[in-house]
C-alpha cells in the first residue's frame, strides 16, 4: 500500500449541500440555494486546513456537513479512524456518509 494513502486522515470529495427554496400555497420547491458546491480536499497526518471566506459563503455549512450535523446533498467523506474506536466496520477507512446514527454518535465523540 502507498505510504501517502496511509497518512490521509480525512478525504472529502464532491461535497455538496443544497437547501430547497419552497414557495406557494402548495409548498412546492422552486429552486435551491447552493450553500456548499463541490468541495474537495485531503488532510494528511500533521497537516492543518484553514477554511476562510466571506460571511455567508458556506464555511460553517461545510463543517456541519462533514460531521453530518447537516446531511450532505451529495459527496463522500472518508476518514481514517483509530483502531480503538469500536465501530461496526472492519476497515479503518470509512465513509462517514454511510454510517448508522449509532456509529456516527461514537465517531462524533472522538473527532472535534
């Protein structure tokens, strides 16, 4: 296995979070607000990522989507978990978007 791939702690690819615009007497969706649109990044062990931008540009929404405090509209969030974290997965690299609420709760207690 490639040593670089082992050092990746988190990999976010194609992350999107859209909020529906609902109008009218029948509460129909007439459009979407693209709060986060196609974010991609990797963080390796020992690296730090800073997310900067203007007020209202989607920084908090991106963070909440990565933690699944908000459900992402689309994308993958893969995290390399420590072996001591007892989740219902055999691999140490898991896709957060596919976790059960039980496993997600355990994971959130470990990542901050």
